[in-house]
C-alpha cells in the first residue's frame, strides 16, 4: 500500500502516509517518508521536519536531504546541527545532488569533522568552475588539510586563471598549502 501510494505521488498521499511515517516499522517508515518527500509540497516539508531528530540515522538523513531541496534557505541555516551525526557517505550523497546548494557543502567543509570536510571539498571540486568561489573561501581554513585540498581543487579547476591566488597561498601558515601553491605555479 505504501509503495502504491508512493507511485501515485500526488499531494493527497501525504495525510494517509503520515501515520505510517510515524510508526515503528523502519522499512515502512522509510518508504512512507520517501513517498511523502517525492510530493515536494509544503505539507510534505512540514511532516518531514518532524523526522529531523529521528532516532534512525537513515530516516533522519532522508528528512534533512529532502528538506534541503524543498526549503533550501531555512534548512541550510539549521543544518549545522546535523554535523554531529552526518557520515562521509551522506556528505557524498549531498554533494552529488545538484539540488543541494553549494553553500551547504562549503559549511560542511569549513565546520565538519576531518572526514566530512574532505568529502565536502571533493564534492565542491566535482561541481566544477561554479564552485570555485566556495573553494576559494576555504583557503583561509584553520584546518590545514581542508585548505590544502581546496587549493589543489582550485588549481585543477582554474589552472592559470588563479595564479594570483597561488602566489598569495605561498605565504600561508600551512606547509601543505604552500606546497600545493608551488605545485600549482609550476
């Protein structure tokens, strides 16, 4: 029944599925949440917001991911609270979804843990030239690894267009950034 209602996909499925979404069976709960999220309605966003603190991390991630697409500004402002449980695999999923704003990935790269930061920078790199300004903002990171990987990504994307950036990076406090700057200039 949940799958059939999910295939219907109209906003009318939200009310019948909301009770399943709040049930105990995790598989049914996940299927109902996916079906509700697929409607993309304000009513669906309201229901999914109830799952942002769900005990099951898969369901919690589904809610946050869906809300980042449905209500991007509001959800992005609250997303910092998700950093304490977000996995690197989930960061990769967010990075591959073009509907998730690059600003969310930049925030993860700036404030996440070691794994989260690495995967967020890689996701920004994969987004290409349009994410280069986000990567540029990460050069000032207090995390040497994040700053280094960001500079390497900028060099890969911008090549000779950012020679001035590489020259400034030669004065970085982080040895890895300086090394990456020398490599980029070479």
